[in-house]
């Protein structure tokens, strides 16, 4: 089946129009910033806030790994601790945040490399 050049152009234009339509995306419905300065302040703040979160995240993972190497906790202890227990310890969105950190592949793989699924393995150093 051959499509003429003119028909191909029509099809492309139709598809481009469909892509440009607003289907209720919240970004397109939001008001603009009150000023250029406000946008710059939020953008700069977001960079700083993200940097702070990454630093705290690193400290949390380091603490988990230190305790995991010592054989005190394993991955499943952390999962149980984050999903059960006294609700007054932290807000639900905070525990979800920590669980999301824990569920990253690179973090789970680090736990696996330390234990192979068994808590408290006494590993000797081979010389």
C-alpha cells in the first residue's frame, strides 16, 4: 500500500494537533509564576532542598549498612520496622519515603551482598 506525500503530510499534521491538545494535564492548567523573581527563587530553593534530601538519604543508607555489616539488622528487619509499629514514630509519608529508599535496587543489592539473606553471618577475612 502506497501513501502519497500529501496524505502523509496530512496524517502528520493531524497527529501533531492531537499532541498539542490539552487533556487536563495539571501543568497546563496551573497559573504562571507571579514574577520572574518568584520562579528563580523556587528553582534555586528546589536545587538546595534536593541536595539536602540527598545528603540525609546518604546518612540513612550509611547507618543501615553499618548496622547490616555488624549483623544487627537485615533488609527484612527494616521492611518490618517501616511498615509496622507505633504510628507516632513518624508521619506516614516519611515512612513511605524511607521504604522507597530501601526498595531501590542498588540498596537491596548491597544488603544481599552482605548477607545472602542470612542475618548475623560471621565472615572471616581470607588472607
